[in-house]
């Protein structure tokens, strides 16, 4: 089975490519490298011991996609390509709607032209907005507080409509919680541009000396220690969820919506403590005001993923921190 991985050079995509190849899938990577480096693919090639087909192109460009589908008989698409910076999406909403929403619509049109109707899409727990309670199940009400989140909600709706219009489609909407960690080799990992927005890369960059101090955004939430609680999931577990989704897709036609999380929540300060234990490094921090748009607590009920995909997270918080640190320590300046 040949799988097109859009955004396959990025953080989650590169880890998924490793697992797909190890599981015996033929993989074609498609990426415009707006937020990734070809070096990530070179390193994936070292991990798996084989050359990977990479096509540079943009999901919004039909010609680029035709080139891929003419050259390869693609059976399914795992669609990671997208922009993901929440703050930037508030400042430049149209860029996000063009890239994430229009890009996905063009991709689906070209897939249909070539009779490829299987897609696994990277959605996010952000589509639950501020959940009324936790753990979060897939049937919770949906909402968004920023253009990035809305672009994920819109794409979910578009893919549901695509299926309603033609029941031959197979659609898996995977809602990720908070991916962290890196491949155990320490050779691929998360390499954010500029100052990291997310907690784990900020922690690792502080530990490696690139940042002076971590700002903890708020210590007055109704949580175990007042700091925000999230469901951190090892990126390799997340990648494995995609392989399981692809295995499953062979035997059904419908839309499946699945949380990929661990079901456990950790506070910011618990994460700092776990990271210090795993790395032996001190992470200086200061309490700062709450970040606009943040919620107190977010963690998954992952039981549907277990039932439907026979998938569950296997890596705990210590391994997440150890692997994040190994990547950062070996690659202080990223790729
Ligand atoms: P990433 O930025 O590392 O990877 C995205 C990849 O897509 C990059 O390699 C980028 O160059 C490529 N890309 C972007 N726009 C493109 C386009 N128009 N055409 C072709 N390639 C394009 O991000 P990631 O963390 O690996 O996230 C992958 C997907 O998962 C994204 O859709 C993201 O929104 C979603 N997601 C991520 C998180 C997270 O915390 N990392 C959480 C939930 C959902
Ligand atoms: C954020 C995005 C979310 C996106 C997800 C993955 C916001 C409001 N939400 O989620 O839409 O899907 O990233 O990209 O941006 N924290 C600090 N100091 C920091 C960074 C974070 O204290 O320097 C705290 C946050 O307040 C939060 C927790 O750490 O409590 C996790 O933050 P983060 O990694 O940014 O993820 P989310 O906010 O869950």
C-alpha cells in the first residue's frame, strides 16, 4: 500500500514516516518545507536504512499534486501539512484559511480525480474549545477561539461533507492532544522557528541555555497547583496511532473521529519537575500572567481509540521528557 504523507518532513510527519516504513508501507513525502528542513528526511532515511521519495510542493497547487499522483499510484493520504501557530493565525487569519482549509479542499479534489478516497487528517483537541468537564470524549461540543482552531473545525466539517456526498470516502479525523518527545535515536524531533510557543520546547531550550527563564502562564487556575493541566502524548505513540488508523481504513468506509491522548493530565509545574528529573538540569521559571485563550484543564478520554484501533499510549511522562531532552541536547540548534 502506497501512502502519501503531506507535511511528512515536519515534527509529527517525520516520526510517522519512520513507523509507516517499519510497518511495511510504501511512503511518498510531500512538503513545501515552509516549516521543515530536508535534513529531517535525511535523518529518517538513516533510521529506517532506506531512501525516501520526497516531492517538494504545496497542497494548494494542483500542478504540484498532479505531479505526485501521476508518478505514484497513491492508495491513501495522511494529511499533516498545515500551519499551526495560534498567535500568528490571529494576526494573519487569511493565511491560515488559505493554507489549512483551501489547501485541504484542493488536496481532496485532486485525490478524487485519481480515485484516491482514503484520508487521515491531523485535527486537534483545540476543537473542543473550553470543555465543560474532563476527560473529553469525541462527542463533546465543538468550538474554536482562534483562526487556527477554526481552520481545524472547518476541515473536519469539509471532510464530513465529502463523505456525505460520496460514501466511498474513508475519513479518519485524529484529534491530537499535546505531542511532545522525540524518536529514541535523538536524531529527529521538534524544531520550532524562533521563540517556542509550546511548553515542552520552551523547557528544553531553557535547559540547554538558549532561553533564560520559563514563564509559567498563570498559577491561579482551579487545578492541582494552579497551573494549566494538559494531556501530553509521546510523538511516537501519536505516530503509531496513524499506522493503526491506516490499518483500520482498509476495512471500512465512513468518517471516524478519534482522540489521541493518554488520558492523564499534568500541570506545567509537574512537567517542569519531571523534566528536571529526566535531564538532571534545573529549569528556572517565573510565574507570569495567564496567556489569552488558555484553558485550565484539557485531557482526553482515549477509550474510543482503544476500542476502535486497538491503540493506546505506551510511553509515560519520564520517557517523554528523556526523549525531548536527548533530541535537544544533541541538536541544540535543531536540524
Ligand atoms: P510541523 O509544522 O512540524 O509540520 C507541518 C508540515 O507541513 C511542515 O513540514 C510544513 O513545511 C508542511 N506544510 C505546511 N503547509 C504546507 C503546504 N501548504 N503544502 C505542503 N506542505 C506544507 O507541524 P506538526 O507539529 O508536525 O503538525 C502536523 C499537523 O498536526 C498540523 O496540521 C498541525 O496543525 C496538527 N497538530 C499539531 C499539534 C502539535 O502540537 N504539534 C497538535 C494538534 C494538531
Ligand atoms: C496550544 C494551542 C493549541 C494548539 C496546541 C498545539 C494556545 C492557546 N493553544 O495548546 O491551539 O493546538 O498548542 O500546537 O496557544 N505554558 C507555559 N509557558 C510557556 C508555554 C506554555 O506556562 O512558555 C503552559 C500553557 O499555559 C498551558 C501548557 O503550558 O497550560 C501547555 O501549553 P502549550 O504547549 O502551548 O499547549 P496548549 O496551550 O495546550
